[in-house]
C-alpha cells in the first residue's frame, strides 16, 4: 500500500504475490480450522434423525361414492389451500397432547411441536409431515402416530374434508444432521478467508520501510540520500546478492564484485 498526497494506492499484484508467498501459512490455518470444526461437530452436536409421512388432501365435495368427476383448477387450488389449515390443526395443542398420550414417549406437547415440520410437496394436494428427533425410533413412532391421529382430527374439525395417508414412516438408517463433510469444508473455507484477510490487513497497515522502491514511490518529492545495504550473510535477496557481490568469508571478510569488478 502506497500513500501519496493523502491518496492510498493498493497494488493488487503485490497483494497476490504476498498471498502466494504466505500460502503455506494459509493452508496450515485452514486445515486447523477444518479440524476444529470437524471435532466440534463430531463431539458437541447431537445427531438428528428424520422420519416423514405423506398425506393426501381429499375434499369430499369433489367426489361422491364411486362416481368420478373432472376436477377443475379452482378445485385443486381449494384443496391446496386446505394444507395450511391442516398444518394448523396438526400443531394445535389438542393434537399434540393426544400424540403425547398415544406415543407414551417422554416429550411434552411443546417439545413435540418443535420436532414436527409440515410442508406442501411441490404445490400439490400432498403435504409431508417430518419429525426430527435424536432417536430414530422416536421419530418413526411419532410420525406414524400422526398418521393415526391427524385424519380423525381433521374430520372432526373441517366439515366435508379428510386426508388419506400416502406413505407411512420408516425408521431412518442415516442421520439427517449434522453433515460432517459439509461442516468440515465450511471450516476450511472460513479458515482460508480469515487467514488471507488477516495477512492482507497486516501488510496494508505495516508502515515499516521495506525497500528503496517503497520510499521512492510513497514519497516521490523527497530525495533519497543514501541506501544502507543488506550485509546479512546468507540473504538470498540481499543487497550484495542483487548487485552481483558475493561474500568471500562466511561471516567477515572482503566483498568481491562478480563479473570482474573491484574488490572491497
């Protein structure tokens, strides 16, 4: 970053070079973050299992006995609008209390309400009820209890409407959350972004003089009087290496100019 006449210039190529040079540090931090997120997910997050049932919304006014009718789009829309009504009935206190009694599980009605989720399937007359629980057997038992309780509740509440169970719940064999792979990749990306931002910020706000070019570009109106050469031994990009000198002794001794220059 150069500051000339109160104007700040950021050399993007220089920042890119900096990130490439510090890529090893970014990789280490990213791997550490990914490992921390994985361990946190594995040991601290309780696995969850989902079981679901599918329910068909049936409006009895559309059919009589075995007779068949052509169903208009407005009638289909009416059936779809009943889904929201059925979801409210499902989440009512009376329905949840009956589910607690029927399942015999150690859950309150409030806890069951947080475990149950209902949604329409692609804007059709079918909606899906999903139960999430740390125990796969509990989620299955609650979902199938809903399949037994909900039709009677709807028949008693909404006149002329009923539901039919399309699919009953089966015990889940895999947990629905957490996703170890997704969380680990997310941790790696976060570590990479944070480390890159910190490295760039430290470089941008570093006001130390690091090169002759920095002085001449940052303060072009101030003459450069002298340059102190980098005489540290073993410097790959030191002053004498850059200008063709090599050190005769390991620590002390004369510097000799390469390409036939004069010795010092």
